[in-house]
C-alpha cells in the first residue's frame, strides 16, 4: 500500500452503515480516532461496554516536555469524544458523555437508540485537518464567524475571535516568543522529532505521528529528514476535555464552511509565558487553552491513524 492508498483508507466515510452492532461500535470508534491529537500521538484507548464506549487516556503516549500537565492529552480525548458523539448520532445512537476523575480520567459515553441523523459536523469529520499552509488573508463573512463562535462555545469554555490586524499582531508576538523558547529547548526538539515520520514508509508502518508531508516538508529518509528538520526548525482535566469537544466542533464547523485551521499553541504551552499571554488578552485568572489560526487555504497532505483493533482494550 502506498501513501495515497493509506490516506484514502483512513480519511473516508463508511461505505454503508453496518447492521451488526459490534461492527457498528467499531465504526463509531474509527470516526473517533480521526480526531486531532498533539504530534498525532493518538493518546487514547477505547473499551466497549453495555451500550457504552469508554475513552481512556493512553499515558504511554504522553509528551511530558511540551505537555507536562497532560492538558493537551485531555483536550485530545475531548476531540475524540466529540467525533464519537457525532458519529453515534449518525448511526442512530444518542451519546451522553461523562468524565470520571476517580477512574484516572476515563470518559464514558452512554448510548441510547434515537433517530439517525447525519449532521454537517459528522459529514465534515473525514475532511477535517489541521492545515499548516498559507491562508488567503480574506475576511470571513459575519455569519461564518457567528457559526464558528457558536460551535466553539461550551460549558465553561468561551471563544475569543480576533479579526483585527492589531490584535492578531499582538498574538503573533507571543507565538514567536513561545516558539523561540521551545526551539531553544533541546528536550522539546527531541520530543517533537521523535514523532516526526520522515518517509512515507515510516508513516505507514507506525500509523501515527506527524508525516513529513503534512508539515510542509518533502518526504525523505530518516537520516536526511532529521537534518532537514533541524535546519528548518531552528530559522483541571474535565474542563480540558470540554475545551477539546468545543475545539472539535469549531474545527468541524469550519471544515463544513470550507475554512482551514491550525494550532499556534506556543503561548499556552510555555508555562512561564501563559499568564502574561492571558493578561494581554484580558482573561484575568482564566486559562487560555488553545490558540487557533483560521482562514481559507489549500488542503495539505494528511497524517495517518492506527487501526481500530490497536486502540481497543
């Protein structure tokens, strides 16, 4: 299987809804695995129950340098939860997600039969991607901004849309400062590099990590890829889960509107910079969770996913 075939086998809708309940549950989980995760670590596992699916954190896939308090990990679980709920609805199941901190952060999605409905967000799941590309710079329509804000708002989670150039330039200053701090940290560089898949063959074998193509770099053997990488690179958990669900709805709504998005999380990943960044945004004691740039641009090559069987427990 070549890279294009592997990508098509992952980023797709089901050809037909499975009639067997066990196959249906696995298909719902497959949609959940199309959620984003930091460095495409896919830091989740799934356990089938009686009319329920549990989403468990996979701590073996932590990224302790960039994410020492597992914030991004639980945001990723929230993204997977939202995909799961959207897919379940399309298969005639209403999902009710509950976070259990006493179980180590397991999210249990109870499922009950309901009317099948394919929402625009569900239809967007196989087309969603974090796109590291140039955007066209054209402003979005007010109605588009309203839809994005509504999609990204949730329980204790608010969206701040910055569309004025002066405000965006201020955020850019913090992004550059955070990026400089990270690139000067050898531990951060080594951790990120360990999740880069520098050749198509390596990406297909692992089914995880960041494909070199998706980062805007050409595919290359690992020894050459490491050199190019270094050259280019130098120039409360339940609330985090809710933030992840809100981001995923934002991303799926954006995808449905033909809008791309990408994380620029450096100001919130650096703990020493985050309070100053929050102050600049006027957030008081609230924590900024994610920083996302969005606009219209071209589609980029995609990273892969591991098979469902490898994430079931």
